[in-house]
C-alpha cells in the first residue's frame, strides 16, 4: 500500500504533460524549448507565415527588442528558425523563417499537447 501512496505523490508532484501519469497512461515529455510562451509564439507565428521581419514579430508578440532577440537566438541555435540578415539602405533587417527541423518540432509539440488533452479529458 505504501508504494501506491508514493506513486500518487510522484504523479501529483509532476504536472501533467511533463512526464507525469494521467489516467494510468504515461504522458510524453514536452519540448521545453518550444513550451516557453515567447518561443512558442515565435514558432507559431512563423508556422502561419512564410517569413516575418524582426519588427513584425516584435509587434505581433508585443515584446521588446532584447526579449525577442534572446528567444530568437535560442531557437536559431536549435535550428528551429533561420534568420537572414540584410540591409534596407543603411537600416539592418532580419527576416526569420521556420526551418524543417522547427516545423517537425512544432508538430511533435502539438501532438504531445493533444495527447495531454486527451489523457486529461478522456
């Protein structure tokens, strides 16, 4: 009986979808890189558009230059997005697009979220 109580405590300690158990089924691990709100916003916006300029993303996500830069860099380092830097006259311009790796990661993330919803709602 003590093992069963321990298992309940362990399942309750981990939020659903983070490797926990719901309805007796193990839930998949979420991609922590995409799961963060700002990075999910970037990847989602790029999935819905062929490409977006830095300022378009900043306006769409209602964030600052620094915040967007940090999160975009993490996604670039993981090869989820690609940035193309150019100049419009003397003004630097960065255009982002979702890579195939990023698209697959987003699809996998969405599949995991669907599995979580199904496990919770049954």
